């Protein structure tokens, strides 16, 4: 009875994870209580938390000089936490402006400091990322922030911006864990959980430990990476159930999927066939430069937007949910995160072909 869910977030979770959580819902491993009802300081929960972190470390090959923080407040809170934590010793925050999410990060940082836009693709309507040759850091750059995947625009970096000795900070909310990466290229990686990690309510931060002590004095304790790191992300009550479920997702990625290289292969195949279906039709369109097309979020338009409503209605009748584009841009968007099976993409492509035949 489960349908195919293309929601951008909170997004589909692996069915195996949901079934495991369901089986353990009222009685976790014979202890007679739910994970939701456990003290975060209990031996049981600390074990769950540590396994989740270790599985994530294994998946991403995170070195020991990087801390993993399980925080709250969503990626939007990170837009403030990044400058608050990194600008205590001065310097200007540098940003790449690539779309809606980068703009929000820039707006928040600009409340604390004079932000330098080191690269900007707005003039081409965010249809391709700034090239390395277009990126110019300020002399006093404290960090370079970029959004690896713009969830609304469907624009994804196909290369790692070069910033020399300046720490790279990345909002990886919508493509973390979709492919392998080298954590040592980054100073800070952050991501809201509700796409490739787990349910909403948890925010992941991976930070190089030499960056833990550059915070502004006024930083709230709850926003301090140093305080969170020193308290194993349990300075206050963490979102325990979201942490547990994310741990089940990491375990699924590691043991059911077989790791991030395998995941990347599947994701590449899913995206390639969906973009091919769009490109091979005269009815559907996607404006993003081929090299920067997102493998996670595939926005597309219909030749006649008067048909949008019918498309969405019929899609839903065919078990294909949440294909409407973001309310700010309209059109369609298929988010094809890790947990969206290849069969879902196949079903979408078949439906799109059929719809075009009948309406095109
Ligand atoms: N950054 C990116 C790239 C996103 O896609 C989103 C949400 O979709 C956010 C930030 C904001 O995340 P949150 O809702 O967790 O604050």
C-alpha cells in the first residue's frame, strides 16, 4: 500500500528502516520500553547514539580530528551558527550565491558581519554553478560557504570549490550521503536530517576540531559547537528518536545498500534515466546546465503550465506523490533521494510518457 513519495523533505525513508522501527516501537530489544521513553543518559540510549555515530563515521570515513554533532534547529539554524561559531577572531564570511538556500544563508550571516559574495550565478538565473575561475575570495576571508545542492533550483556542484587554506563550509542538507566524499576537504559540513539522514528534528554537523574555538563571545550555549562537542551532543535533551531513526538509516546504508559507492551508482542511474526522459521529450523541460543538474532534486516543467494541476492529480492517482515544485517556483520537482527506489523513478518515467501521449 505504500506509494512512491517524491517529497523534497521531510522525504521518503527506507521501508526497511520504518519496519524495523515499527517492530521495536513499543519494546526496544526486550527492554520493555520504547526508545522514545528512554533517558538520553541511559546505557541503552548512549549505545544507540554511539552506534549511529560510528556507522556514520564508517560510511563517510570521518577522521578522528573531526567531531560529529547531533544538533537541533534545522539547517536554517546553522545559517546563524556558522558565523557565530567561526567569526570570533574576525575575518569576513565568504559565500557562493547559487540559489534560494544560499541566499538564506547569506542573509543570516549578514546579520553578524559584512558578507562577501565570492561567487554568484544569479545573472544566469542559477542555471549553472559559479566556475572556479569566477570565484574570488576576500583578502580577509574567515571561511567560504557553499550549498552543494540547491534543493529548489535543482542545481548541484560537480566540483569542489578551491579555497586554499580558508576553511570550506558546506550546506549539504540535500545531498549528504548520496555519494562518497572526502571529509578532510571541509572545515564544516552541516545538513538537516529530513532528506537523506532521517526524520526532521535532527541536524548533523561535522566539524574539524581546530575550528571549535573561534566563536563569538555572545554565542548562545545551545549554538556553540564547542559546548556541543564537549557534551557529546547531550548538553540538553537531544532529539532522541530522530537520532535513533537516523542510526537505522546509517545501518541500512552500510549493510543493506553496501556503502556510499554503491548508493552513488544507484543514484546516478536514477537521475540519468529521469533527465533522459525529460530531454527526449518535447513536452518536459529542465533548464539546468547538464553538468550541474542535481542528482537528488529534478525540477521540470510541462510545455503548458495549465496542465500542471491535472498532471499532479493523475500522478497521485497513479501512486506518485508530492511532485509539485516548490511554492516559490511552481512547476514540478521529483526528489529522488537515497530512499526513493529505482522502481519509483521507472514508474514516474512511464507515467510521464503516458501523460505526454494523452495531453502533449
Ligand atoms: N539548506 C538546504 C539546501 C535545504 O534544502 C533546506 C531545506 O529544505 C534547508 C537548508 C533548510 O533546512 P531546515 O528546514 O532543516 O532548516
